[in-house]
C-alpha cells in the first residue's frame, strides 16, 4: 500500500444525521490545500475520510470538497503533536464506589501531562452521569464528593447523552468503575453502542467473567478447577437440594463452613461466612432481600490454603493478544509469594492461558488459592485436583483496584514499571486496537520525567522524604510521605528518596517518651526502593525491607523478576512507543538515625519531614539536622517544641489576647504510672 492518504477540506453549514460518517459540528471550517484540519476527534483522524459513504440528498447543505494527496507519515507526525484525550469514568452503583474514587485519583495523578490530557466523569449510584473537574476527584470521602457534586458538576440528561458528549470530547475512555456497571459489561456496552474506543475487555466477555457463577462454569469449560458452588436465585430455595449439595461436597449439613456471596458484586461486597444448610439459606435470602443481588453463590470455604493475586498485562498490539503475568502476590503482601518456584511458574502460565481463553483485553487481575495437601478442598475435589494440580482460580477482576499502594502497582514496580509507565503502557496497548488512534502509537515514547529511581543526568536537587516513626500517627505519616514522594518525583530536577523512620529491631514498636541519647541511638532509618513504599503501614514497609535483604529471598525474587522482564520484552521491544522500564528494584539500605543524617549531609540532600508526632514534630529531629547543617522543611527547633506541646503553645499565645488572639485556659497535671 502506498504511503499516501486522501484528505478532504470541508466547509459545512448544517449537521448530518447521527448515522452519517461525518458529524459537521466536529469539523472545523478550513480550506487548506494540503491537509485536512479537523477538531481531531476519534472519527476525524487521518485516513478515516477514505471510508465515507454516499449521503442521501439534503443531508448536508452548502458543501464543497477539495481532494488532495498528502504523505501518510507526515499526517501521523502532525497528529502525534497533539495530546491524546483520555476520559476517566469513575463512581458507579456498587458498594465499591469509594474504591473507584481512590483509583481514579491515582490514575489521574500518573497519566496527566506529557502527551495526555484528561477529562473526568462520574456516574452516581442511580446511574446519573456528570462531567466533573479533576479537582473534584480529590474529595476526601465519597460523602464529601457527593456534597459538592450538585454545585460543581455538569449533569447529563442520560447516559446516552454523556456517551454522545464523549464521542466528540475524548479519543479514548478509561473506565475506573469497580463492581456493578463497571466490570459487568454495563459501561462497556454503552461505549460500544456509540463506537467509542475504551480501555479494557469488551461487554460480552466482561459480563460472563464478572458473574461469579458464570465465571466458574467458564473455568470448568476451559479445563480449570473451580471452587464447588451452588447458585441461589430468588428467595424460594429448595432446602433438600442445597442439602444434597452439602453432602456431595463432604460438608456437614448442620455446621459445614461455606462462603455466601453475591454473584454480581465486587470481591468483598456482601461476602459472608455461613455454617450449615439453614444458615446458608438465611444469609443468601438476606442478601437478596437487601437488594444487593438476586443471584447468590454458596461455595465451599477453603481452609489451609494460601491466597494469591496475579496481574495480567496484555502487551500485544492490534488484534494480537500477548498476555504476560507479572510477579504474583501472596495476599499478605509478599511479592513474589512464598510458594515453590514451580508453583509460581504455573500460576503465571495458567493465568496467561485463562486470559486468552476468556478473550480478555489490556489487563486484568486473577485471584486464587494455592492448595496444600492439608487443604480441605483437596478431599472434595480430588479428581479435579489430579488433573489441574494445586492451583485454583476464583475471582476475575476486569478493572483491578488502582489505589496508590495497590497490589496492581506493587507487582508492576517489582518488574520495572512506575505508576505512570504501567498505566501508559495499558493506554498504548488499548489504542493500538483502534485504527483511528494509530497516530498516538506512532513513534511516541514519552514517559513522565522524574518518575524513576534510575539516575537522572544533569544538576539535580536530592530530597529525602522521611515518614513513619512509632507514634499513634505513624500510619497517617506513611500516607503523607507516600503522597509527597509520589508528587515530588515528577519534577525532573529533583531526585527524591523515600525514607522510613523506625527504631531498632529489638524495640521496633517501642515508644521513647524521654528521648534520651540512648533512645536516639536505637533509632533506624531505611532508604527505600520504589516497591517497598507501596504498603499501608509502617509495619508492612519494615517487613518488606527485612524480607528484601534476606539473601535467599533476594536471589529467589531476582530470578523471577528477570523471567517476567524477558517475557514482557518479547513483545514490548517491537513497540515503537515503549521507552523501557523506568525503575529498578533496589535493595533497601539501613542506617542508624545519626548515620542517616550524616549521609544526608554528604549527599547534600534536603530532608522533607513527614513523620507525624514524636521526634518528627517536637524539635528533636530538627535539632539533630541543624547540628549537622542539613536543610529541612518546616519550623525550627524552638517553634516545633512549643507547637507540639499544647500547654506550651497556649501559654506562648496568652499575651496576644489584647490583639484578639484568644486561647483556652488549661492546667497540666502529671499522672502516676500504675504497675
């Protein structure tokens, strides 16, 4: 095929009917002799005009067309000079709406800019649709979000009206709705009906994979083991039939332990444990009467087994599916899981096969169990186990949770992807399915500069972000420190290192009320690799550090990392837009507090203090840093000491009453420490 394309310059004064090939309102009035100048929507891209159909008389008035020949490569290059317009859709009617809001914040943070512009949309529990500003996404809670919705958002008359808007306003949609309407094919069907490109699996495939009962049937059809289950539909339940199911699966009809869960909700919504036939019927009926779902699954409770989750990333192009499973995680936040290496290999192989068999797209998350010889499921499903081995897949998540510290990002970071890189890889992959978006993948390899732990060339300012500690506010400190680290590292002139403030192993969670010299000698600070930060608590971060420096575990992880990277690069090396892995999974480094401060001085680093309470706020850390001449953020020693002590702060402000600054009178009393 020659490297030319036919381009038409149009000037139109009226609008075609909706079924026509050109929406006149979306075409800019131009008369260029060499190029087609459009408002560059998904339908008006280079080459699309070639497929125009003949219109019926009267459809378009005052139309003139000039046919010219332009170079296809030149057209693609000009198209790629503009941003890809991504529409993020969040919310939804399920109980996972709050998780969706957290996920969309994270996605927005890491894809905005460098060739991508983002618009945000929200669907409420009643399926009302709104266009929202990116700023609204950062509301603290779902309730806070809802409170601001009416006054700040632009409402659509219907979902179809929103879809019509999306068809002209964005190039591709990234649905970030978890649970019902997001993963069950609802939003996908809406987008498909309006021919809007989107990230993720198609509506039909979503519908079957999301329904827990239908998914179990699909697993069996493709030769995979599934947890024995029983489907309850409606409140008229045949007790004798479910009792027979208990007996067939070697469960005691009186006290046999089972899981009762909605067929069409998220991984945790409405999930409960029941004992025996009568309790199972009672709890299934409650879920139906509460309106959570009209289909409820009762399944065998798995005991003495290890739960895992695995992210599958499709790194193919166009219609070619090339799924690669990242490093799976043991749900107790061990990545990779503490399983035999052959088990991890089979999890990756089988999840990849299942991704293909179910015709999934772009990415997904599979949850499952690694069964041991003592697992209770082994006896009731022994024949199937002989055929399938000791791995069983349970939930299929079409839109994995993407909160800042989710397992999705943890698994990606262990094999070299930053948050931005993995999300952009998914968007590129999805775009490659749509010919009208081919310009986006044409020699386009921008990554967010500064989102990497690799060395940055040039003159950079080093920043150590310190968080953690052992006060009651230590977990809030982890959240704060993670956000600071994530946001600062986007600036190319900064090299940002996250640091965990801890204490010695012998006193890992002790408190040091007197802050003596000896107490401070027990303090430790860890320089953290990217993946170790992605945890929820100080304890989890510390455990990740200790695990990473264990020699056998480090070797085990390295071998698996290299295999995953090789599998990924088999396909990604052929993608012109892929700029490579942008982080390294370094080994955490442990310092005493005083040695860390000396290291900060030698590194000419500025310390960003984010350790809430204790020595992080009471002037102790400030004094230590000042003694070594290390610059830091926040107030100095004297102000920190006063502000940390409520009684001292009140006393310090008491003389300002004549200027209108008032404080509450207080009295400090010491309590005797009891035995």
